[in-house]
C-alpha cells in the first residue's frame, strides 16, 4: 500500500503522523511511504531522515494526497483539505467529528473511509487516545500554573505554595487518563488536589495509587459547585468516547468562582465540558476571560510539545497502521475494537456515538461489507 504523510496545517500543529522509524517499519513490510517536504520538521525530523529509510519526499500536499492509498495524519482535515478527500482512500487520524459537522459532512459526501484514533478500543480502553491524554493531562497543570501568574491576569498563586503559605486548590473534573495525569502532576508540585468522578472503582484506584495525597470526591452538582467557589485552577477532563463532552460546569458555577482563577478545558476538542468555554482557541492566542476567570481552550494541546507527542503517538498507532497497510478495511473485520474506530464508510456514519452527537443516521458497518 502507498501511505501518505502530509504536513499538518492546523494552527501550531507541529506533530507528524509518522516518524522515520515508523516509515522504516512500513517500508520493511513492503509498503511505500510518501512524505510531504518538511512534514517532520516541527518535531525535529528532517527530510533526509525519511529518505535514508527509503521514503519518498514530495514537494506539495496535493502530491501526497493524490499518490496515497491511505492518508495518515495527526489532526482532522482543515477546510482547505476537504477537496483532497476520495472514495478510494483510507484516512486514519484524530477525526473529532462529533464536534465538527462540516468535516463529517465532507467525509460522507466524498464517501471516504475514515478511521478515528479516538474511538479505537482495546480491552475497554482507548489505546490511541491514551498517549495524547497523558500529554494533555500533564500539560494542563503547567499551563494552569502559568495562567495563575499575575503577568497573565491570574491571582498570583504558586501551585505548591511555600512553607507558611497554603498551596493552590486544584479541581480536576474526571478521573480518566487526562484527569489522573493532571492530578498526579499537580499533586507532585504540592497543590491540594480534588478529583471529581462518578466511578467508585476509579476513585478507589486513584486514592490507592496516590496514597491518599489526591482527594477524590463524588461528582454531583452540589459537591462540584462548593469546590469551584474556592478553586484556583480547574481542569476539565471529561470524555465520552466519540461523543460530544457533557457540560459539567455551568455558567453560573463559573460566575461564583474567584476572580483571577483559571480553567483549562482539555475536553474542548470534543466540544468542552465547561459551558463558558464557548470557542476553541489556538496556541497563538490561547487565553480568554469570562466573568473574571481565565479560560484556556486549545484543541491540540500536545502540538505544543511535538517531539514528545509524536514519539508517544507513533508508539501507539504504528501497529494499527501496519494492519491497515497489510489488509485494508479487512483489518477492521478481524478486530471488533479496531472496527469501533470506523466513523464513516461508503457515505454512511458508522460510529453510533458520533451519529448520535451529530443527530445523523447510524449504519452498522457490517451491513456494508
């Protein structure tokens, strides 16, 4: 199979979908790899590193899209890329179409076979979302710590405090991969951390693994509202696989928060779990203020640390890319967890959660084989 690697064009998205090592593995398996010039530069991979393992460098994005049987990307297509979609081409990337109707409609219109990293499952986990969730969760704390500095309009609070001065209060909403990594880093910096969740087993795990340093709280409206009133930093880390994130923090809750406190809505790529995170921001202009509270809602947070993120993502995606390269859509028929990654096929919406989020008709992919 011919695999294409275009350069990412989303704002400040410096990750690349294949490292030279991954390209080498595909070449060794008998496939061809076509990489747009400078596609890896943002992650400090040079063109010559790809050519040294046998990949072909092409000068323009349109050349890569035209040549490839399968396009492997990091982020969803931008509007200027919709014209490259084809019926006879596989697309494997983070799609996030539950919050992006125009892209979903473009995929359906072109009858493109699109597989989303974020809905592939394995043993009831999300293996291709996990590495970026780890990155985003850890980043959320360092971003929040920066937002709390007075130079950014924050309260002027140090997360860990100092002897004789209380540390910051950090509220993490959601105890999954993002939330746990955020809580772990915040706790490590000395903050007072509360993780809100509704899964008793998950809360027990967090309590056990942290030795009680991270406090878990059952998430209901009353408990959350009270905690937000005294929080310095709030991290939204709620995920419903494939679907839009529910609005857990309402506008009136934000209005009751302390002025100069900060919110990092990691769930923004799925619509956000904070009602006042009413638009997506970029790494160029990441912050905005609502009711005296600073908000951060960048949808591609790991793009700010592209070297780490690219390597972590490739570790997870390469086995799946190899399966698709070897067998095409037949690889999905053999693995029910991999099949859950299929979002669009033959002009039909084939992921139930996405179809429900977009209020579109769902079609069981097995009916289309």
